């Protein structure tokens, strides 16, 4: 019977344990978590989502405070067009987050950064270019382009000295999205080094509609593999979404995938950035507690726990401090929803907004409990302690369980 460790992921000249820990913003996939994956010979991801705030927490910088001070005058104003990001600060925060992580890297694996295109930051092109190039400047091993089609992102990095040597990958959820990407980038003569195919069971934002349950990851992968064969393209496929045991992973590795990207099982590890209390919420969840809704202003459905505090909260939009989801014209659908509720209930002190959430503020405060569909199985991966709580795992334990387990077994911690 095969184990994940019987396979290797070949990325160019590099040979890796075929396990990637997926990016989880905002700082849920911490540098510590990504570094463990790299130390163990796989690939870890940090995320550059809300990088100013991450830098402030990690390195005691004051990017968010400085931005809030600058735009304080606008807090009560519903027009957010003025709220721009200082590109110098963005570059500095990214270089700090990425650079310090890379300095600490040990082992034969790699650390990539997850870059969400939907963080349009009231200046989509210029901010994305700075994010991508600053990560390359700071020595990141690779960039995974996520949440958005990223049709122009390769071109934004084309002039960078590391454009052809860093590993560049994309996340898609359909053969159609892949075709669009490849067509759009054909003239750059630069293929992605890997393609993460993310199915409907993943955490975070989904590349599917509310009919997600009708899709099947292996079916999508088979379509993509057939398409690549037809086009005579040899690009490693990384399967993602709902891969819970080493045996699940082996099944994908035997059927067209060169690696797997996993995340949910690492949300309950010491190295994961979620607060301890939230990790216990993930353990406690049962299947009906896991929902997919449309409260994210990105326009993508998102999976989360039903008791997530972000649902129905009517906090004032926090764009003067954050503003990561402002589109190129200073709009965000949460601002509209919030203003609508304020106008409808002028005397109400506490506003309730059901259809959208202030995702920046809530992700910043770990109040949007996004999770994968398999979260309800996490309780089976650990022991219940005398006080009724669940034992937190180490990333090494979970990584090695994926790498070496057979027969759908899950190793419990010591
Ligand atoms: C808590 C959480 C947050 C996530 N955030 C992001 C993100 O910021 N960007 C992204 O591309 N994917 C994100 N994902 C998706 C993962 O990177 C990964 O592809 C997917 O969840 C793998 O499926 P699994 O969780 O069933 O193992 C997130 C997943 C989880 C569980």
C-alpha cells in the first residue's frame, strides 16, 4: 500500500515532499507554519493579505496606525475614494514579512506566498505589482496567485529579474479558468510552474457558486490533465480541497496530481495563527455547522462556521485603517450594505448587516471563522482532554501523518 512519501513533487530541478500547506490569510498560515512545511521537505505558504497589519504584529511597525491617522478625517464619510495605500509602505511591509520569513527558513522545502488578486486596495494594478515584486525582492521561493483570475499578473512581474527563476503558480477551479489564463499569457513565453486545482470542499473563498456541492475535485483534475496532454503541456497539478488523510492524498497522486495542497488539518496546530479559543470552535464543529454563504464583499462564496461572529455584525467600515477590498473606484459592497442599514434604521445604535460583512476588520480580528468542509472531522484527529477541550497538535505531527499514514488512518498525538 502506497504512502505519500513514496511520491515526490518535481518543480523544475527541485524535488519535494508532495505536500503543500495552503495559504490562509490573514496570518492564519503564519511564517511558523510555513517554515515547518519547508523544514520537513514540503512547501509552506505565508499570505500577503493585510500585510501592513501582519508586519505591525510581527515586527512592531506602525503602518496601520499611521494610515488611520492620515485618513482619520474621513471615518464618518461614506465616500472612501480618498483612501489610498502608500506604495512605499506596502513594499516595506511585504519585504519585512517575506524577508524575515525567508531568513528563518531551514530544510530542503520551500516557502511560497499566497497572493489574492481580490485585494484590490483601491488601486488594483499598482498595488498588485508592488506586492508581487516586493515578495520577489525579498527572496520568496514562489508565488501562488489566488482569489481572482490573475489574467494580467504574470505581465506585472515580467520585468523582474526573478520572473523566470521563482516558482510561479496559479489556483484554478475549472479547466475554463486555466484556458483563459494560458491564452492571456501565451505571449510571455512563461508557463506556470504548477497549477493548484482547488475543488469545492476547500476553506476560504471558493471558485464555485452556491451549487458547489455538484462539483467533484477529481473530475475537474481529470479534465485539466486531459487538456494539458492535448496541448502537450507538462505542468504539475496540485490537488486541493477536502484531502483529509494520507490515503486521500495518495488517491490524488495516483490519478494525475503531482502534489496536494492541504489546509484545514493545520488550522488546529500550535503554529496556526488562529487564537486558541477559535481552534477549539473548529474542533467542536459538526457537519451542519459548516456553511457556505455570500457575505464576503469579494463576490466569491466563502465557507465558514455558522457561529462566526462576522455574520450579522454591523461594524462601521474600517477602510481608513484597512481598505484592502476597495475596488479601483473606492467601493466595497459592505459599505453599501452598511449605509443601507444605517439609512433604514436611523435611531438604532447597533446596526445589523446580514448580507455582507466587513471582511478586512473581521479577518484582522480572527472573527471570520472560515474553514474547509472537513472541519467537522478535526475532533477525530486528536484527544479530548480532562477539561473537555481538545489537544492542539503540532504542524510536524499533522505533516508527518499525511506523509506516512496508510489505510485512511489518522495518528493521534502522544
Ligand atoms: C482557514 C482557511 C483560510 C484560507 N484562506 C485562504 C486564502 O487566504 N487564500 C487562498 O488562496 N486560499 C485560502 N484557503 C484555502 C487553502 O489554501 C487550501 O487550498 C484549501 O483549504 C485546501 O483544502 P482543505 O482545507 O480541505 O485541506 C483557506 C483555507 C482555510 C481552511
